[in-house]
C-alpha cells in the first residue's frame, strides 16, 4: 500500500493558452496553493482494472485513471481518493487527485516523480479538468504565478514571495464545468484579453491588495460571476477582501471562517491557509 498527499490550488485569474503540444498547452495565471487538498491510497489488485473510490463512493474518474495509465499501462489497482474540497468548485481537485495518484504509481513502478506531474498535466488537459493547476501545484510557493503556459520546464511558474495568508472558502452553489466555459469561443477570447492584462499587472505589482483587486476585475469584467458569487463578494468586501475561485460557484477571502459564516449563512465554509508545501508520498508499506 502506498499513500500520497497533494495540496489544492485556487486560480484567481487566468487566460487559456492552446498550442500544438499538450506540454505547452495550459494557462497563464495567478493562484493560491492551499494547506488542504487530496489524500490518495494506492493498492495493488490481482486483475488489471483500476477501481477508484472517491470520497467514499465508487467513481469513474477518467482523469485519475489516465494519470495512472500514463505511467503503468497493464496492472490493476484500488485507488482511494479523499478530497478536502468539493469537486468542480475551483480548488484544483482534479489536478491534486491526478498528481497524488500519479505519485503513487511512480513510487510503485520506480519512476522519477517528475513523470507524475507530466502524467497529471496530460490527464487534466485531456480529461477537461483545470488548465494550469498542475503547474501551479508544482511551484514551491504560497502564490504561484504561471508566467508561461504549460507544464515546467516547457511552462514557467515563479514565486513572487508573498507571505502566508489565512484563507476561508465559501461554496455557494452547484459546480461549474471548466471544459464548457473554455469551449465558449467568445468567452475564451474575453478571458485571453482581460486575463493576460491582469496577469501582467500582477507580475509588475505583486501584493495582497493587487491579488484581490485583479481577481474582482477579472471575474466581473469577463462576466463569470454568477448572482450568488457577486452577492457574496459584495457582502464580504464590506469588512474584508474576497474573490471568485476559478472556476466554481465559490469565493475565497482573508476573513476567518467564523466571520465568513455570519455573513454567508447558507454556504459550505472551509478554513485553511495558503501553503508552499509540495505533493509527497506519505506512506509506503
């Protein structure tokens, strides 16, 4: 049995980049790496099937399966995935699940852990998950900045040395689907235009105030904010800072969880911190 942990990741603003190579396809953007994420347990089976249990239920998660199959093509495994955040709400759970599972597969097969990141990136892109979460998670930073799209070393992710920050999450409604939004050509063009300017602006002036200001500018200008997200951001902004998680019916804020729950009483509230922890094997035996 092998187990692994991978931190989650919020994208605050971004723009998609599509190229002829999957290794340079992804997104430029600014994100927050989280102290909570995904734990995976990986156990060998006697047949060649991959059986995935996610948060206590059987799952047909193609992203996790593909992340493993890119590394081990012909053996079977029971894979137990426990996510600290809900799926499809902008917390990078498809990427963190894929990375943790791929790390276990690399440990099992004796391959370099760099192959885990490459495999997870391919699986996330092909499976319709996040465009840049794997790259962001790879960077040893609280606030990874994806300067050049794609998986490193093809892409470039940097640390602009912002300090650790307490983060509270409010999940407001049903999940959004990244694949559907990116497929909207007119919206995609708007994301590229506004997102590229936000990323460039943050690189010139990296600060907590800039992070929230540009997050609000991006979500509002692109029209990605739903009514519930807009209302929640306005409520929180009276006493703190808040932004929309890309892409989900959820917000992140610097208020603590108790204060956030008094402002938004019909949401799932999760307390965590920004983190520069890296994905890791937690047990082998």
